[in-house]
C-alpha cells in the first residue's frame, strides 16, 4: 500500500486531505462539493453515482471519477468497472 500523509487543501487551506505520491493537487471534499452536486441527466449514470455521500467524502478516487464524468460527459468501461469495484469494496 502506498504511504500517505495529511496535507492542507490547496484551495481553502483549512481542511486536511489524505495525500499519496499520486495526488499532486489535494483538494478537500468541501471544496469539490458544489461541483459534485451538478445534476446528471443520463439515467444510467445517475443510478451509478447514486451512492452514500460518505463514500465520496472518504475516497478521492470516487470524487475524481464523478468529476471526470461531469466535465467530459462520458466514462470508459474500465473507469465504470473500477468505480463499481471500489464502491462494492467500501460498502462491504
């Protein structure tokens, strides 16, 4: 497992975010909350992203996948499968 540490959010400079070597620009959940709450039109994707808010708070990966869908309008099959796998693992 990758080593992690906490660093202050690069946007608000108040909240701490768990950081690994892959995360160069850590942003807290509170700063991304408005963008994550953007309405999603596609019913299939709406169902996919309808998970408990606590999971988005805990996982930067889940936030990142949802933001990529909101920004670009689509996801690859691998992204969808990875999203489902992480959600399943976190719920178990």
